[in-house]
């Protein structure tokens, strides 16, 4: 099998299926609500585009990473959220419209922000400059084909064939994560199985990347709580912060900068981020459920005492 099969064909096809499946569960009113009350969107953008790069900078310094690994960590932190965040939000019945809007807006902004952050990181951490530029229209077309178009098809199918959308929802909830797992395993295994000194670079990169992932989700949750967002948005925003578009990070490092060491940071990050995000999301939803039950009991007890 071609070593590029998973990243070039299987992963894009999986993302298209995921976005179409999420579109089947949405309506235009969901997106209207996001744009009508943009506070959650702004909080999510701040958490992902400002908080995460700052965390990456401090972690690179704290772990005294090599300049190449430090820049690689900054590249991962500067990339937008991935479509898999929307999948987890969909599985948890969180704010999927917010997730998709954050992914789309951040993906468009990254055309400008990624080159600036990466150029600054190269200058600050390696004492060199390598001006990079993402192809704007190609990026827009890729976002449209992989996210907006299939999601729009899903929205249309739900409005036209609601029974089909309802019937397809349950099997897709099992099929989508299974396909994404196979795609990630294929990219990590088939395309990077020949990497030298795997154990060495994993031991070096796992602690900072794991902390970037965990602390990023924690700060995303904290901001959502501080700004008094709803419980479903409190789940969605940390997932968006924790699940980066690692394929873009690898592209920037390996293709634009031609540096394999920087790309390895994205490879390591992708190996666990989906699993940690699932655990974080399900744990947070269960905690939210228990808190609601407890508050209901307290309220009922106080009502009984007043009687």
C-alpha cells in the first residue's frame, strides 16, 4: 500500500464523512444562535489563538527543548482546531455549531497568523528567518471541500429528509470515530514507521506535548467558566483548544520549512490528543451531569425546608 494512502486519501475521506454526519444533526438555527451570541466564539478564538501559543512558549523554555523541537511546538500551537473536535462534540451532544464555526473561522485566520507566529519563533528560538506563506485560495478551497460543503450537504439532507437523518445518526456515531481511529493509526504507523530513534524523540517530546494538550484544554474550560458560558459550550471550547490541525503543522514543518525534527512534534501530538480529548470531554460531561443532579437536590431540599 502506498505510504501516503492514509494522509492523501483515507483521512480526507474520513473528514468529509464526519462533517456530513455532523451536518445531519444540525439546523441553520444552530449557526444563527452562534452568530447572534458571539461571546462563546470570541472566547474560543482567544483560548486557541492566544493562550495556546503562550503555553507552548513557556513549555518549550521549561523543558529546555532544542530549537527545532521548540519551533515545532510553536507550530502545533499556532494551527487551528481539527475537524475531530467537532466529531467529539457531536458524540457528546455538545455545541457542534460552535465547534464547526470555530474551526472554520480559525482556519481562515491561520492563513495570516501561522506565518507570523512561525516566522517570529524561528527568529526568537533559532536566530534565523524563513518567510513562509500558506496558499490562501488553496487553503480556503481545502476548508470548503473538507468542512463546509459536506456539512452543508448534511444540513440539506436533514431539512429535506428528516427521517433519513434521524435513522443515520446512530450508526454514524459508531462509524465516524472508528474511521478516524483507523486514519490516525495509518498516518502514524504506515508513514512514520521508519523514523530513526523513535523511543528517544518520543521520551523527549511526550511530556511537553502532553502538557500543552492538557493545560490548553484546562485553560479553555477556565475561560468558558469565567465568561459564564453554557455547559455545552464549556465542553466544546476545551476540545477545540486541545485538538489541533496536526496535518497542517506537519505540512508547515516538513514541506515549507523542510525540517523533519519540527514535524516530529506534530506526529507525537497526534498520537494521543484524540484520546485525551475524548477522556476530557466525557469526564467533563459526567461531572456536569453530577453537578446538575446535586444542585437539583439542594434546590428541592431548600424548597422542602421552606414548607
